[in-house]
C-alpha cells in the first residue's frame, strides 16, 4: 500500500476512535481543581498512597525481573514437552479478571490456602492483607507483560552471537550473562517499564487479596476508589491525574520503541 490520502470510509471511524479515547482524558483534565491542586497533592493520604504505590510497584517489578527473565529465556531458547501449555498458562493473568486473580491468590496463599497454610504453620508468614500481599498481587498480574516482552526480544535477537560464544568455550551461564542479556537489554527494559506501570495501576487483585488499609495496603488506585466512594470527587480527580501523569510519562519513555514509524 502506498501512503497518501486516507479514504473517508477509514477516516471517519478513525477520528471517532481517537475521540472515544481522548474525550475521557480531556474530561479528567477539565474537571481537575487546578487552583487547589498543590494543596491536594500534599495531603497526607495522597502522599502516603503514592509512596506505597511506588514502593510496591518497584518491588513487584524486581520480583518479576528475577522470575520472568529466566522464564522468558526458557520459552524462547529451550525445547521441552508442554512448552505451548506453559506459555498459555503464563498469559492467563492477562485475560483473567483481576478480582478472580485475587480470589485465586487467597485460595493459594491465604492462611488456609494451598501453600499459605504451610507457610503460616511453619514460618508464621501470612501474606493476605499485608504490604507484602500487595507486592504479590501486583507481581501476579504484571509478570506476563515482562515475560512476553523479553521472550519477543529473545526470539528477535541473533542467536549466532550465543553460538559463537559457546564455540569459544563460554559456559551457558557466561553466555547468558555476557552475551544474551546485553543483546536483549532494551526488551528487558521495555518489559520492566510495562510491568511497573501495570503494577502501579493494579486494583482488583490487590483489594481482594490485600484489602484496602491506609498506610498498609492502600495504593493509589484503591485510594481513588475510596475517595470516590466517600463523595470527594475533586480528591478522586487529583489522584487519577497523578496516575494519568505516570502513564503519559511511561508512554513517552517508550515512544521510540513502539510509536515511531519506520
């Protein structure tokens, strides 16, 4: 296809789709109480929720990097029975309703859960309704984003460099750390950013598995929900604006990777 004039049959729905996506954001900006914004941003509840969100999202991303990069490498480089099934299971959290994910985490890691009962009886470790539970819930929903991104980067990387390192006597671990990781570093960075953004915006699994306790488990999305429920629309708009600003920042950071035309 050659670039040129857009047919009206495509232009009209394209403009409609753009308006559909931009109009709610415009409404958010229009309703923002700009005059009282500085005071709102310094309120203790807002600062506390923001700090907790940044902390838990960063910890969840670290967990995803530790678990997700080896998992992505295994899917991209190793041949083993059931690989398609493993890949399908990894993508389940992408389509699973977050609330269902939270219930699944409770049944697995709760005090009477599949693994949680043993953790509590042996080590007195209880994850639900704790800050650690927030990290677990966020990592559960964000991990697939990292795995898919890194696996795609690994499949697109030139494997000849790894083969050359192996012929020169490098071990698999040395090849992985000195050849493979530098090759796919942009993919890992992009996946990590997506993972962090997804963890920052997580709501359903968090409120189901960790609850909504200020200073302990109340992240920004949960604070938006509680503020809205209490009738403070301006407060909910301010909190939403913060999350919007973070999302735009993430999009701007990744524009060179996904949004620039060849």
